[in-house]
């Protein structure tokens, strides 16, 4: 990691997005890894590098997602979180700054507070071959990761 950070500091521009592109191009690694390296080259991102630090950050992410005007949405989120985790002992919820994705081996769903609809529950339906129910909203990424979503406007709307 330190070698990649040194490379970005030496050869990459100071802006994170451009630095990430430099890291990605020069190292042939994926976008996420390159972004992490670029972020660390700016001295940021270290706050989540241990499991303990991530757990603190995860709690803060959820609190920030449902703060202020979105505070009233927290019970809906809590209900969706309980529902998602009830799908099996292998299901993990890993909060990020803007979403809470559900994983097994890969992300299969995500919860996101939204301005247009109070809360979106997005689904990764890449292997589904049938006709999608009308309640699912195509988000434009046809059958790609979290390409379909259902909006939940109230508690009890999680059928």
C-alpha cells in the first residue's frame, strides 16, 4: 500500500478523482482500490482501516443518513434492516456514507434515504429472467447491480 501511495504522490495530481485515475491506469487495479490509494495519498481514509474504526464509522454513517428532516424515516430503515438481516445468518449489512448495502458474497440489496421517495430498497437482479413486478422501478441500469428499487413511504410498507 505504501508503495502505491508514494507513486500517486509522486506522479499523480492533487485532486482525488484525477489521482485515482492515475493510480488505476498505472497499477492496473480496480477503481475502488485506486480510489482508496488516492484518498490515502491525500492523508484521508485511514479512519476506517481497522474493524473497530469501521464499526464506529458505520454507526455514524447511519445516524447521519437519518438526521435532521430524515429523522422520521429511521423507523422505516430499522424495519428494512431487520427484514434484510432476517434472510439468513450469512447476510451482512455494511453501512456506507450514503447507503446500507446487504451482502452475502456480493451486494444483493441496499437501503438508501432519498429526496424523491423517502427510502429506496434497491435490488441486484442480474440473474432474474422473469417479468419484474410493476412495483419495482427500473433505475436505468437494466438488471445490473441495484438496478431496480421499490420506494417505501411508511412503516408497514415493507411487504
